[in-house]
C-alpha cells in the first residue's frame, strides 16, 4: 500500500462552511492521476456528502474545527481511460479532525465502479487497523450487544477506535472501540486474531460511562 498526503481537507472544510485558511496552491499536474482526481471540486463534493452522513458526535462542527492533511492508502492502483476518466482503482482516505470535542480520524473508502462511477463508503472513525470487512463484523457484534441491553436503542454507532498495539498470538493486535447510543458510551477492548478460518474478533472486559 502507498501512502501520500493530500490538500483536500482545506477544500472539504470550505465546502462545509468552516472558517479555515486559504489552501496553498498546488503545482499543476499534466494528465490524469489519482492526486489530481482527489484535488478536484466534484470529488470534494462527494467527500462532503459522506461527511454529512456522519452522526453529530462523530464529526462535530464548531468554529474551532481543525483538520490536518488527509492520508491516502492506495488499495488498488487507479487507472484511467483514453479520455482521462477513472476506469479502475480503490483507495482509502483518512481525515484527522479535532477541536470540537471528538478528536478522531474520519475514514472513507472509494472504489471505481464500471462506467467510471466512484463509490464512496464511510468506515469506522479512528486509527483502526481492521479492513472494511472486519469493521463490518465488529460493528455488527458491538451494536448487537448494545441493543441486547436496551432493545429500544435504535442508534448505536462507533464514535472512535484506537489501535493499542500487537498482541499474542503472533499476528494479532488490540484495539479499543468507543460505541455511543441512547445516552451512553461503551468503551470496549477488542482483540483481532488472524487464522486459517479468517480473523476472529474477541471483546474483553469493557466499561460503560454516561456523558
């Protein structure tokens, strides 16, 4: 995977009507490229729509909102057709946000679909090392556990994830996930253990706090 910086956060925050400094001018690139694609206004508008779908306590808006440079992880190299339109590729962007009471990283995944359409998906926030499929499984289990305690709770969601480091056996790692819902915040340690039958996700302990 390749990591690269992007100046998109400044444009994104401008689209979200936040008070930010003017974006530094970027050198013009010739020909189609992933960097040029993500620096364009149409792409930034798509990102802004994904941000707008986030729960209010995940992406908090306030005058003090700050976002550093987005990171980019190329999952599948981007390709372009003869007209310069995207024809393939997949990548992840992480947008660090802070200053409004929930410092985290907003993770977005993008895949180029047939016909050049770019499909975006919101991942769980924070610095999780889990891929989208593992994220889906962990969210299902954690949200299910919250609903089991309170059947009337219809809006539990992951507010933040924190990578805690490697674990035993070899190849495993630990994370702490914060789940919010129905006026409560659940902090749950998770262990991810890869194996021949897939990666197992185990919750250990955990605590519940009330804001």
